[in-house]
C-alpha cells in the first residue's frame, strides 16, 4: 500500500493537536529533536549494566499497564542491579523474588531476566561491550551508516539476533528496547496498533501487521522530520488511559478526536448507529 507523505504529515498534525487539546501539552518538535540527540549521546556512553537494566524494564513493561510497572520500577531495579549479580541467581533467589510483594511476581519474566544476564555476559565476552555488539551489525548504529536499504537490512538482522539471544524479547519488546536507544523503530504495542488499524493504515491490530506499523512510523517520521520515537509517543498517547485516553479499546471518545474524519473505525461506528435508528 502506497501512502502519500503529505497525507501522513496532515494526519500526524491532527494527532498532535488532539493529544495537545487533551493534555495541555503543546507540541514542540524542536524539543523532540533535541531529545533524540540526547538519546544518541546516552547510547554513546551507556554502560553494559545500563543496557541490561533497561532491558529488564522493557521485559517487565511487556504486557502490563505502564502505571503498574512504573510504581514497581524502584523495586525491580533493586532486585536486578547488574549483570554479574543477576547471572549468579539460582533457585533460592528466585523463590525470594517471588515472595517479594514489591515486585511484579511473574516467574517467567524473572527467570528470563536471569538467563539473559548470562547471555549478556556471553555477548560482552565476545564483543567487548554490549554497545559494540549492537554496532557489529552496522558501525553507524543507532542511526546507521550506508544506503537506506542496507540500514534497514542491518536493523532486521539485529532485531532477529536479539530475539534469538534474549528470552522474552519478542517482536514488540525488541523494537521497544531498540527504540529507547534511538534505533529506527516504533514500539507496536496495543495502543499504537489499535490507532493505526482504526485509521486504516495497517490491516490488523495484531502481530502480523507489526512490520507495516514500523514502516508507517518511519514514513510519518520522515514526512514531518521528527524522531520516530516522537511518532510513537503521540500514537500511544491517543490510546493510553493515563494520557489522552481517546482511542480506547471500548467506547472510544471519537467526538474529541480530530482524526475522526479520516478514521475508518469512526465511520464504521457511525454506520452501525444509523442501522439502529
């Protein structure tokens, strides 16, 4: 499916305005560009343990409401402080963590993080650092070096390798982790996928449309000259309860959304209402 950059830019303008009207947060694209530059700087100085701790947070955010995880993040950070400590955890430590009411007591996530600590050790032993491992796929990452086709291919190879090496790193979680460091991905969570699907930009709201969602995110970012993470932030904000809370799973507040004229879901709802009259 071909999407006109001008149409995507207009769509994003309306999405920005909608979020601003609901949150009193004025759009500031130059601030977002500076924030992206700060993210690239963070990547350049991030420690191995820093990459590890962020990967832990991403795993615990997966499948849970952000507000629940955010409240428990201090305890999560204390429980998984660094690679070497966590790699030594065994059954006794797992039982203790499962008994800690301050944590999200999900055994699958806990055991995944412990196993991943050992995977981090193996990666660092081979490449010298976790950042060097990420850049082994393209020396210019996060932005990438070379022609666009090569960069996209290298991003796909990196994503596939991370998913193969790290437990609990599926297609959405891996994109989330990489996006946090300035890589050219959006995070295809339920909110982003719901918004894109309702707008008719992807075929489904499920995993089979993740790649299309990333492609649309990249097209929008290019069309309006903003970091792709900001595109993700605006789309997520439309659906999250703690932000604009308009594009809900049920009872969407379409009357307050400036995107409704081009929203396939809105027009479907209007058609259903007309049938009931």
